[in-house]
């Protein structure tokens, strides 16, 4: 029976039938969590074309300040276009990491897979052409703690949320926070379960965040292996207990 017919039948019986959307679960969680944590600043690392920030504005209802970071030129151009009418959304063409340097970026056919890390055999088999390197580009890399005074002079007074989606580089972004890490109220990170990029797996990353005072509030499947049903990557959301309202 077609989905539309199912939906009409459900409506007749007084129900609203919706197709399952994994992203909806994350949006719903953030819609309740960000106000609970009184977030007024979002640092969006690995912004790509602005999908996360647009979701915050359009679906979550977040109205505070956003700083988005995207190093790839093509994606950054789309990010500029997406943000240009939003005075509270600031965009930066730079990569973030644990040192001030210049790194080579592997630009994939699907820009969301682009990374400073090489793809291993498992990643190539899973995502095929989408994750294959189409181009390379060098980009400046900065530690976030070296930028914060200029970006947000009143950071010490803000309740900040850190979102990272860097295809395996979240560990180095987090380490680039230095002493600022414990000033964040919450964070979101994409964790590798099956080690696609050959980077720290989810167990090591969970330990890293917990050792810095963050506890898990939600975990959402990003993608899974069709053959085994195993999770490949998951998005995890954390809150800092020391900054609880």
C-alpha cells in the first residue's frame, strides 16, 4: 500500500503518520537541550555549506550567535551565500586543529566527506565514489583558543555549544581548545565506530569528552553498514555537568 494511502487512512483515524527521519531525532533533541543549557553561542566546525546552522535556525528555533568554520573554497562560497542575510551568523574560511599550521585537505566528490585524513579501504568500500578524493587544497589551520579573543571578546560570559563534524578530525579540533574546553556548556561530535578514516574510535573519543567533564545526552546513527547492520558513524551530543543551569 502506498505511503500516501497509509497516511490518509491514519488521518481518518485521528493519527498523523510520518516517515522516519533520523535527522528529526537530533533536531528534536537540540530543540529541548539548547534552551535547557541556555546556549547563546554556537561554534560550528566543519560547516560545509551551512546545513547545521540552517537547521538550528529553521528547525530548532535557535536565534543566538553562530560562528561557522569551513576551509574548502567551494563549500565556503555556498556557506557565504547561505549566511549573508543573517547578521548573527558569521563565517570563516579556515580549518581548526591542535596547532597553527597549513594542512592539505582531501576534497571528496561529496564535499561532506572531505577531510585532512586519508580514507582507508573500509571507507572506500562503504562510500565508493562519494568519498573518493576529487581534488586537494591547502588551507590554514588555527587553534580555536588562539582565535577566540578576537571572535568573541566576551566569551567568558557566554554559554557556548561546540559542534564538530570534520570527518575524523574532531579530536584535534577539541585539543585546540586548550583551557577553553571546560568553558563550553555542551558539544556535538561525529564519532567513528568502524574506523573509516583510521582515526580514534568512539570509545577513545567518549573517554576524551568525559575526562573533560562532558556527559552524553544523546546518540544518533549517521550511517550504518547495510551488510551487517553495524553503525559506521554516529553523532553524539554532550552536556557539561559543571555548567548545568
